[in-house]
């Protein structure tokens, strides 16, 4: 193998690793945001919010 081909393979492998890390970071950010908003939603209002906002129902 010549050095140019080897360098290209190493570059592609590194680029793939960096892309995988970026994807993992993005998924972690999304998961943290979803967990935070879920905790905020369920923390203050609880299940009564669901009952009050069902279509065709009136709040008791």
C-alpha cells in the first residue's frame, strides 16, 4: 500500500469516529432536554392536567 492510500484510509476512519461522537452528543442532548421537559411537566401539574385537557371532558 502506498502512503497516500494509507493516509486516506486513516482520514476516513477518523472522520467516521468524529461523526459517531457528534451523533452520540446530539442524542445525549436531546435525551437530556426530553428528560428535563418531562420532569417539568409531571412535577408541577401531574396527572390532573391530562384529565382536564382531554377532548370532550369538562374539568371537575
